[in-house]
């Protein structure tokens, strides 16, 4: 007697399929879920190291977000991060990877403080402050000019050149204060070298007793201006075409050289503005130790979390600034929580956000071995419309 034959069910496999268009609701849900997942990861880490995650998170909220002093201190910490985040967002969005925001911030601080010391006592306040702001921007642009020109004309990677120049800028700034008797160094500081205090005329206005200064207003205006330039101007259109498809930009007659140089110069100017804000609104002198706290590198994290959207950079910078601002307060807890936990949480949020980006750009599809691939439509056959879930334009998914 012959046994009945059985037909095995076709094997099913899961694969990632790139989305033609990313729905807007997914762009909101994924970052929120990423932050929640990062906080859960941080809670597991805290429990594993013998700390109470509820108490740690309560302290972070209390110190950074729920008291008047905490909120203003968070805004003060977020001010340079908005500008360095914008510097990274502008460059990275168009596939130009400026890693040199740190060095451009240093040189912007050097230029801004030098101008303040030179003219601050002899010109009116508006002129002095405008000169400081302009000097910081020009300093950052000058420092990124070498990577920009090398990439545009020689094809040299801006990642390498801008990163190496960070260290040159750091040690040059330190030399001005610690290694020589320069214009920036205070001749009366005999115990420990420090920079000369800036004239009052050249410092940023502070709003009451909040310690929030004019730099925050400049940073928010810069975020709005960058968004409008990129989305509403001819220059921005050319940059978007270049960032999305260099061959298409070449076919359209868009100058590759002009795009590379202009985008990187604007990126450097924004980082230089952050340096100007730090010397004119926080330290009131060129302070190498106070500046070398990785503001440029943290700006890259801010830009990535904001998905390179200049408007989203502002709230993300406030979030990251609050986390970093709470670090010292964690050490005052009875458990002596290390202040590095704030950095760990920031890094975890970044990792989960980058992982979540996978689900924004791709969808999971279940396929069988015997499942036929969809054939392209015949000539003249109507093309099916996109589903309602995918109704948002892909450019909207990338804020342009």
C-alpha cells in the first residue's frame, strides 16, 4: 500500500524592503519609542550597578526640567549644542561629513574674543556685540575652508581633514593662554594662566537673573534661518538635489564645487557662532579648559537624534543639555551615582534612535519561496497608487 504523498508548505522568510515613502506618523513614533527604550536600557544598567533608576530619573527631571533654575541652566547648556547641532545637520544632510565642529568652535572663540578685546571698549554695545558674532562666524568659516576646498578641488575626505584640524585648533588655543604671553592672556594672572576678561560692551546680554543670554536667541534664529534657506530658496534646492543624487545635480548643471564649499562654510560658521557664544555669554574670556568639553562632537549626536532637521535640533539640544547638566547633581545622591550616567543615557538614546531609523526607511515583509515577484506594469497599464499609510512624500521624511 502506497503512503499518501504530502506537499511541504513553502518556506517563509522575512526581508527588509525599502519604503518608497515614509509615513509621517512613523517619524514621530520611532523617536519617542527610541527614547523610551533608551531609558529602559539605562534603568537596567542602573539596577545592575546597584543604583535606583527611579531616584536617578527623578533627580534628572528635578535638576534639569522642573525648577526655574534647572530650566534656565538647561537652556544655557543647550545654547552651544543648538549651534553645533545645526553645523552637523547642515553638512550631514547633504552627504558632507564635517567632523570638525569642535575645532571650528575653538577658532570661532579665539576670533570672537580677539575682536572683543580689540574693539569692545571703544565702540557702542550693538556694534561690539555684532562684531563678536561676526568674528566667531568668520573664524569657524576660515577653519573649515581647508577641508572644504580640499574636498571640492582634490576629492580629499573632509572627515579626515576636519577631524585632524580639531587637534590643531585645540593646541593652538591652549598655546595662546598657557604657552605664551599673547594678546589673549591676562598679564595679571600670575598664579594660574587665564584669558583676559572681555569688556562689558562686548559681552552678550543676559535676561534678568536667569543666566540665559543672547546666544540662545541667536541659536534659535539660526535654526529657523537654516530651515528657510534650505527649504525655500534656490540655493537650498540645489543643495538638496546634490545631497540626494550627485549625478542628477551634475545633469542639471549644478556646480558640485559651489555646493560643497558653500555648505561646509555655512556649517563652519554655525560652529564658530557657538564658540562666540561661549566666550561672550558664559566665560567672558578665552577659556580653553571650559571650551574643551566636546561641544562639537555632542552636536553630531544632537543632529543625528534630530534626523538632521534644523527645527528639531532645538528641542533635542534641550533634551541632551538637560541630561548632561544633571550629571554633577547625580554625584550628590546618597548612592553616589557617577555623572557619566548622563553621557551613557545620551549615547543610548542615539543608538536606539539610529536603530529606529531602520524601521523608518525600511519595512519588514514576509515572503514565501513560491511567491512570485510582482511584475512591472505593461506599457499603458495604470500604475497603482501608493497606499494611504505611505501617502507622505519621502522628502517630508527628511524634512526638506
